[in-house]
């Protein structure tokens, strides 16, 4: 993260991220992921291994896709493995750029051990504009 | 829309919305909605009646919820009926405020006949910050 800290916007990821993020184990079922997404009312669920390291992300969209394809598998079969991430001390506009250029709506926030410490979404960034009003 | 046009941000919804929006009929099946969401690579699908008027919205999240509850119904059974909308000449920061205060990620853009002419998402608004960089 350190390489990209220069920015003209003062806010950092840590200032706007949600830190009460729920994760799911890669061996959990598709149905369990759907349940957590429903209960927690969010779209993005970071996936971890037994050492609690980030190994993927599964979203409501991935579940909808599995429905469309009639595949009802394990989380590890439907998750995206190459996760675009951020870290707490990254500038918010760098995160906005990562969201845009990778065409995703959320970035898990990880520490140096690849443990998930939060999540930042385009909803969070959109709020900055709403609150400036 | 006209009541809320005052703003200190110049951009209007029409400047940032996607206008190639796909809609689905309320009598379509849950599985058809999942297929469109997969093929078009988006999360939000405005739902219309036979007169092409907006009557709801169905998202990947609603499909995931139906999976969690083991309900595989028609679009009209799983859609959200009370849709928060915007119109082309609304200021972008008003839309950002509506997204935030209603805890949603997208607003269908409608004309005076309740026909869907576009969609604006928090991804679109987050991009504004990315591109300012
Ligand atoms: C409460 S949000 C939670 C997940 C996430 N924040 C999102 O917006 O998809 C999900 C619910 O919002 C509904 N929804 C999405 N956009 C909407 C809109 N413009 N107006 C009303 N409901 C909407 C969906 O149908 C879904 O049931």
C-alpha cells in the first residue's frame, strides 16, 4: 500500500471503511453465503482460509450467477480468487480509482498479514458526495 | 424532481447515468432475472408492467435472498415495490443523498411517464472521485 499514498484528498480508507465485516470460510456452502448476505444486508463477503487469510470474495452477484447456471456449489467454487484489496492507510481517491478501473463495487481492507480488517464500498465513497451537500 | 434542483454541484444525473438499461417484466421468473443479471454484468434490474411503467426493482441481492429462503418465485414476488427513483435533470449530489439515506446502490432514472430511461449507481458516483484524481 505504501507506494501509493500521495494524494490531494485527505481522507484515508480507515476513515470511511466498515470495520464490522463478516467473512466466510472457503469450504462453506453457497447457501450459507446467501444466508449471511441476506442477514447482514450487504453484497460482498470476503472469503478466508483456515488461517483467516483472505483468499477470495463472494458477492450476491456470484450467487445470482450460480442460480442462472444451475450450479449450487461451495463458496470456493463460485468466489473470485484474484481480489483487489486496499489497506487502512490508503487514500480514499486511490480506492475510488481501484474500484473504477477494476469494475468492482467493494474492496476488502487487509492488514500486513492478509487478515481482513474492514471493507470499503462505492456506497461509502458515494456518501462522501451526499454529505458534502 | 423539480423541487430538489438547487445544488452546488453542476453535474446532473443525465451526465453520468447509463442509458442502455435492461428491464424485466414483473411476470418473468426468478431464473430469468438471474440470467439477465449474469449476462449484462450488473446488479440492478428495473421491473416493468405491460405498459412499460416502472413497478419495482430486482437485484442480485434479492436473488441471493430468495436462495437463502429457498423460495424460487416470480420476479413480482421477490422484487422491491417501493422504488426510490431519480430523473435526468436531478443534481448528482441529490442522487447521492437518496442512495445514502435509503441504503441502496442504484436509482432507476424515469421520465414523466414512469418509463425507465437510465440507471445511476453508487459506482457511477464513486467514479467522479476517482476521475478527479
Ligand atoms: C437493502 S439493499 C442492501 C444491499 C445493497 N446495499 C444494495 O443496494 O443492493 C438491498 C435491497 O434494496 C432494494 N433496492 C435496490 N435499489 C433500490 C431502489 N432504488 N429503490 C428501492 N429499493 C431498492 C433491492 O431490491 C434489495 O431488496
